[in-house]
C-alpha cells in the first residue's frame, strides 16, 4: 500500500511538472510573440505550438509508462501481500521446527555426555579388571610352579617307593630260597627283633 501511494505521488508530480513546463513555455512564447510582426509571430507561434504538442505527447507517453509501471508494481505488491500470510505461517512453522531441533540437539548432547561418562567408567573398570586378571594369572603361575614342584617330588617318591618295593621283593625271594638256619643275634637288626620285613606297596 505504501509503494502504491508513492507511485501515485510520483505520477502526480510528473504530470504537474510537465503541465507547469508546458504552461511556462506557452506563456514565454506568447510574450515573445507580442512584440513581433503578426505574420512572423503566427509562424513562430505555430512552430512553438507544434513543439509544445510534441513535448506534451512525450510527457503523456512518460505518464502512461509511469502509470503502467505503477499498475504493475501495484499488482506485484498485491501478489506479495497475498503471499505474506503464507510466508508468515511458513516462518512460524520453521521457527517451531528450529525450536524442536534445538531441544533435540540439547537432549542428544546430554545423552552423548552421559554415554561418554559411562564409557569412561567402563574403561576404568576394564583397566582394573585387567590388572586383577594379571594378578590372578601371576598367582596361578606361581601355584602352577608350586604344583609342578610337588608333582615332581611325588613322582620322585613314587619312583623311590617302586625301587624299594622291587628291592624288598628281591630280598624276600632271596630269603625264601635260603634254608632256615638259626641266625646269630646281632646279624640283622630286623631279624633280631623276630619280625618279618614288611613294606607298604
């Protein structure tokens, strides 16, 4: 509406300027012809009138062009004014969408911060678990070494036991093959005690 008023004022001002210029030129022309001879003044007057008519036609075309431009601008302004409510609604929708997106971004940022803290806590827990696991592995290694030493001792004792049993069996067989003769006391500490030679198998 403001643009249409401005164009109308421009058009009125242009028409006023054109009319004022035409009137001034006509008055000057009439004043200059008042002191000349009638024939020459008539020719000059016709010549000036034709010039003024040409100027008037130019001014009229300019005014028509300004009017046409004003009408086109008025139509464009009306179209823009008709589109303005839709643009305002769209802007309001965009602002609402921006508000929702900001809220979602803030929520996701908080969620990301919580996840990062949880990840850091889990990483710290994993480090502690790894240290504990390494300590357990070291203890198991020490226990395994001790177990291997014990197993080696058990194996050595079993071999010694088997060797002793073999030796005892051999002595029994040898004793069984000999005739039973009275033995002198003191010949064998075991036999002096009057018992048999017994070995756990």
